[in-house]
């Protein structure tokens, strides 16, 4: 699955399959400057994903880029487990045994990867946790086959949590943790990161359309559910990772006048602020991304395009 060549453009081209269409974004990083978004576009999934990806490949010349794609939130599981005390080359085998009874399908039908959660450097305990990421083989094979059929070189497969972590890394304050909350058509995602590492991930069953289309009474109920979930999640984080002090909670992709930020600020112990991707990324070539609704649509696609790792999932 590696397609790195000398002719590839620098940076990553992210390809994200959403309900609204196939979204693509390319980000070019350069030292001392904001990451520059050079490409951003959406293609209809009607009549098929093949047709949409084929059009994207032709219009945006995807073969010139290192491409990554995002699995949907229902395509995989992130399982929190205790890290096995084994050599690195035996880690995935050990993790397979550890999670085999946590899946509702046979472990032989799963593609497995791991994401370490760095422990407190000053702690005496040697044990720590990590995330085991499991996806059905058929889902991974289907996505790879789609790219092969459309002759798009696929270099990596990514997750929403990691894409959101990439954006959070641009917002972190040195020595402090950062909580980031974002919504899309699939629901809400809360992540907590520290020093560029993902420490906590929680899904919320409130979607962006539900929030935007709600009347005042419904919106109040949604806000209450979100607040309760955040209170529980942040309390859990404080207990598990007491060595990390959170600087703030950032709320992404909602209009400032929407009211969620103010509601959360009145009920949480951490400062709450809105995210404006225009403060983090250079949108000179794609000025339409200055609009909050466009940032909401491309949020995780842009996050995936910010990846630095060359590791293939």
C-alpha cells in the first residue's frame, strides 16, 4: 500500500467519504508558516463511490499526491486495553489475543493496529493503556479495492480521531492538554490530546444536523446531553491522567452565535472557546473555507491532510 515516489507532491491528499459527498483536501506544511490548504473540493457520490472518486482523480490529479482515506466511525472500533509487556515486534499478536473476545466477529476477520497512550514519565508504575483499533478485513479490502479500481494511489488509511488530533496539535499550549469537540452528520467527537498524542476519545450521539435544525426546546435538550457527557468524560480524564492539566475545551465548526460554547462555559470547569480554522490554516487558495459551514464539512478531511506520519494503518 505504499506509493511514495520522487514525483509526488509534498504533503497529504485526504479523501473522505461522507454522506454529503466525497471530500478531498490537500495540505502543504512548511516550517515557520501556517499549513497551506492548496486543494479542497467535494464530489457527489451519486451514482457511485467509484464514479465520484474517478472524477476526483481526474479533476484534482490525485495520482500526483500521497493519498490517505478516512474510515467512517461505524467502520472500526477503538478499544482501550492495558498495554502488553512484550517486545515491539510481538505487540500486535499480543493485542489480537487480548481483544479477541471484545469483538462480535472472529479475530481472524479483523485488521488490527495499535495506538499507544504515553504514561506519566514520573510515575513508578510500568503499566499503561493503549488503544487497539479493529476493523473488519472486508471493510479495509473494500476501501483499498475502490482506490485500485479508480487508479488512485492509496498510501494510508486514517481515523477521525487521529484527524482531529492533528488539528488539536495546532491548538495545544506547551505543557497543557487540549480538549476538542466537533460535530458532523455522524455525531459528535470529543478528543483530548497532550504533546501531540491522543489520550481520550468519546463519541456523542448528537449530530450536526440535529443541532442546526432544532427548535429552542430541542436545542436546550441537546445542550444538556452534551454538557452531561462532557462533564463525565472530563472527570474521567482527570482521574486517569491526573498529570495532565487541561488548558481549555475548543468547540469546532459551529457558528459563534449558536450558543453551545456559552452554554458549556457556564457548566464546565475549563475555559471554552470556538475554533476558527482560518486562524490555524492558510486558506488563500480556497477562500470559501473561511465560511463556518464549509469548515464544518471539511473539518476531518483537513485534519487527515495534516498528518505527519508515514505509517500505513
